[in-house]
């Protein structure tokens, strides 16, 4: 199976998620009312990566979650790539607490996994939504928010947006990329936020960009609150080696204690790098 080469900031992202996963199971294992604390990795990946920095193998987010000091009670892994899903299928064959799915996580989460996590199940979940680009749908986020049982990490994919959607002149974006952006955002309001109509000397009108990804990310966090996640910390910006923005790592939860823990972890990395 082809492994991804990952940059420094992806290693930091993995550290952040690992740190929170450890805190999460340590807290949840002490809640006597809780009938299960579940880990979901919806864009699970290949299991391991190659570090561009060291050339060494680095465990991906699903394997890190399997290695937390106090394990989750169940694990759900999804990937659209058949070989990658098969890798987790093999692990599922060896451990009844692991479940592997092959397909689009937006459908699998909404139809198969989230329905197992209703409020009356007394289960809680940590869900990692870490796509390469604009492959996550707002409908998925909304379903998670309605449950009130799920904490989520979201990769807010600036690079895909900047390369394919957020052109200075809106007309340059391909319709399918505009559609992906609207599916990610939940509606078309991102256009009003970023673009203004401007008349040219020749009597035509253009939509010209007046804001950038920073405004968009701030508004996305507001939308996470509006949709039902009460506790959303300021996201952390991940950059490439030249300082160019790659993505924000966002977090959304129903618990202020979860927000505080993530804030502390984010701050530690913000200060260190
Ligand atoms: C960035 S990688 C995930 C890496 C993983 N979180 C880690 O840190 O080890 C994104 C993965 O999402 C998968 N993918 C892309 N679109 C998907 C979709 N709609 N549903 C599920 N998986 C998808 C890709 O095949 C790829 O393996």
C-alpha cells in the first residue's frame, strides 16, 4: 500500500490528537454512567506515514488511538480507498472492538455510525475528520452536533480552497469545486462573505474577492457553535516549511472542559513553533 509522506505540521497534528485522545479516555474511563467511549477516524488513511523530516515511519491517527494508555471501548475506521480500508479490516478481524468500513465517510457516519451514538445510549465519541481537501460535508457535522455526544477534530482545508476555489476573480473557479466548497460550508453564504460584485469599465460585472481564508475560518467556527457545538476553541493554523498556510485544525465539543484541554494543547504548540 502506498504511504503518504507527511510534513512537520502533520506530525504536530498527530501529536495534538494523540494528546487529546489520552486525556479523553483518562477522563471518560472514570465516568461510571458512561457505557462506552468510542473513537471514530472517518478519513482513516493508510495507518502509517513517512516523515519528510526524518524519513522514518510515523503512526497515523488511528494507530495512535489504538495505543492510548487507556484504550477506547470501540474503534470505527473508514476510508474511501479499498486497500486502506482493508488494512483496518484486518485489524477488525483480530479485535471485535474494531470496525472497519470502506466508502464515503459522509454517508457511513450519518447512516451507520452516528445512529449508534444517540444520547440515550450513554456513549460518547471522539471523531477525527481529517480529509486531504474539501471532502467533508456540512450535513455530517450537523448530524454529529444534533447527537450532543460527539467531540470532533476537523481539518479545515485551506490549501484546497486557495488552489481551487478562492480565486481573486470568482469566475475562475470550476463549478464542481464551487459545489464542493458549498457542500463543505453547508450553503452558499461563503460567497457573500468573500466576494463583492464590481463593475468593469465595459459595463460587465465581476465578483472580486475582498476577504481571505482567515475570515472564512472564523466564520466556520461560529457556524460550528450555531449548529449546536457549544464549545469551540480558536483553531490552530498549520503551515508548510515556508510558512504558507495548509489547514486549520478545528475542534468542537459540547463540554467546556474539553474545549479547555484542547485550548491548552493548541497553545502549547502555538507557543513552541
Ligand atoms: C489525510 S488522510 C488521513 C490521515 C489520517 N488522519 C492520519 O493522520 O493518519 C485522508 C484519507 O481520507 C481518505 N478519503 C478521501 N475521501 C474520503 C471520503 N469521502 N470518505 C472516507 N475517506 C476518504 C483518503 O483515501 C485518505 O486515506
